[in-house]
C-alpha cells in the first residue's frame, strides 16, 4: 500500500491527512486509491509485455463503478459471474468484446443476455450448460463463441475455501469429459468452442503451480490438433496473491511473465487473464472508529464501528488485514488488544496485536488491504447499511457510492 504514509505520527494519503477526511463523514467507509491501481496494472503489463494478453478484471473482487471506469480507461476487460456484473461492466464502458462470463450456475436469462450482447466468451462449466447455450443460440438464430472451463485437478496452495482447481471442487469440466464434448461437437450446431479456460484458485503466492497448469494446457492443445479442433484463446484465470503481512514474500510477477511467455512462444495463441485481487487488493482501506475500549482479564477489546458485515474476509477465511491507527500514540497498550466489530458473532474479529499504539474511544483505525473482496463480500447482516465508498486520485477525492439509508432496508 504505497499510497499510505505516516508523517509526524499522522496517517496520510498522498498529501492529505486522513483525520481531515474522517471528521466530515460517518464511519466506517471504504477508500480506494486509483494511483495504486494504475501502479498495479503497470506492473502486470510490464511483466506480460512480450505477449500482451487481454486482462479481464474479475469484477467480483471490487465492483465499484468508478474503479471499473478507471480499469476500462487502462484497457482492461472484465470477467463477470452474473448478469448484474455483466450489466455493470457494460455500464462502465467496457467493450462486449473484452468480457468473459464465468460461473457454474448461469441461468437461462443470464445466458440469453450474454449471447445477445455478443460478449467475447461464455465460459461453460458443465455439459448441461453447453446444451442450454446451444439451445438458446438456436432460438435466437445465432452462432455463439464459447469457452470451456476445464477442471485440471491441480491443487493450489491456498485457503481451501478459495481453491478451485481440484477435481473435488464444483468448478469446470474434467479433461476426459472435455475431449468427449469435442469429439461430439457436431451435436451442437449453434456454438463454436474457441476458448479454453482454467482458474485454480485465489491468493496463490507461489507461481510454480502455474507451470503444471501450462504443461497440462500444452498437452490438451496438442491433442486438440489431432482431433482437428482449433482453439483461439487460452484463458488462464486469476489467482495471483498479494502480501497481507509485513515482509511477506511477493508473488513474482516477472518470473511468472517469463513462464507464460515461453508457453506463448510455443503455442502462439491469444492469452487472457482474469485477475482480481492483484489489481485492487492493496488499493483499498476500511476506515473505522473506536466505539469502546473494553477491558477484560487478559486483553482489551477494541470495539470498532466496522464489522464482519462490512469486511467479511477475516471472519470467513481468518484472513489477516493489518490494522494501523490514524494517529500514532507514543504510549502503548499494556496488554494485548483484539480488534472486534459490533456484530453478534464471535467470528466478528479482526485480529490480536501486542504493543499496539494506545487508542481511546472516538479514535480511528485503518484496516488495510481491503480493496479486493471487501465491499463485494459485505452484507446487510444485523440490519446494517452498506457503507460509503470514496475514491482518491492523486490529491483529489470524492464519494463515489453513498452510504445506504436504513430506511431503504426496511
Ligand atoms: C473464475 C474466476 N476467475 C478469476 C477470479 C479472480 O481471482 P483473483 O482475485 O484471485 O485474481 C476468480 C476468483 O476467485 C474466479 O472465480
């Protein structure tokens, strides 16, 4: 998070003291840095410069319209998983030719809409879905370009709740079934299978697992040639991890780029990625106020006004998001502190710290690295409204999504 810095013990974004921003608004709120997003995109692009892939941003990571417009202005496409995300991508101005549609449970209505909008590819995840796409295409008198997402049966080293490439996971089509579909493709007159996709999971820190994926895809492409079937695009999904802990090893994008470049030179095929977290993860923070500091025997509970409904990753995945104060105090807590939210669940906790800078009621805390799977995983649990979102561009900032009104929830 290069955009956050302490100056004289106060937390700044670029030249702006965050304390000034919180004074004028209701907490909690999300804040995203467009400068950080641009920096992340340029790192990705420079690692991939030799093969210039289409980068379809995985909208599920952050679906803020202003963020998406910025991504569109940087020539990114979109990976969507619902009709809602598809409509949002189009509203952000992303061209239909740069949109891929993933997901195991696309409905009839969603498929019809995607076909009518002529998106780049509907990535089918079952034979049932392929049959439906074929049928709807026939009804619409169209030939639809589709992709098939394979399940490579490759285990990514990550939290099991976000690993998706194992055969026990619900995602994709097994390799043997994929070949059967290709052999029987004449049954489907209204589709053209022109893309192969794979996504083995999220928050992957070691790029080496992608070697296995690329070797497998090369084998599949060779076999497809024998079967006289030509694929135009390979969609390698997303999953590149970010550091959440201080001094944590970074995903080596340069080395990863070299690996994919070798594959590209061998296969001479168009490459797509569906990257989410790496592009927006470290660009967002959640700013929250301390409601109470509650003392018990062995610790202080710092009860924040942000809860697991606002940022669910800690509760769902036990994910660590470093918390920093908005103003550093030279005094420290004498005992450990646990940051928690106001939600009626013990899973509503944001982590335990030793030697944390002293905080009192009405002080503020910043929960870091919340730009991906933060707001998008949030909910109205406990009848709590969705919170405000602010976008920072250099030293200018504005509210881009208002806090929801409680009355609208009732
Ligand atoms: C199909 C698909 N593509 C891309 C992504 C994006 O992954 P990440 O945000 O880790 O890059 C996901 C997220 O899980 C996904 O399910």
